[in-house]
C-alpha cells in the first residue's frame, strides 16, 4: 500500500529526526515529495509505502511523537 501524508511540525519538533526514526522502527519506506521546513515550523509531504497495518502503526507513532499527520493532496511529480 502507498499512503500520501502531510506532516506538520511545530517549533519544538522541527529539528527532531522523526521521519528517520519512524523508518527505522517500522517496516515502511518513504519518499519525500515536497517540504518546507524553517526554524519555527515546517511541513513535509511524503509517500509512505508498506503493509497497511505497519503504515497505521507508523502514523500512530508519528502522532504520539507530536507530529500532526493529515492526508496530502496530489503528487507534484509525474509517475
């Protein structure tokens, strides 16, 4: 399964390597599609691939880590 997500980071989470930690902890891969990260806030659109249950666990983990997770819009890259 593929899932396109928008991750929104508040100031206290911008510098944390949460996406890397998520990929190490769960059997998922990710592709960053778009991002805008600054010192006080940021967002990232990524495509998450893996088993449905593992993706759900990874999303729950991100939310518990203080990252806002929502569905992302269309892809900016032709594929």
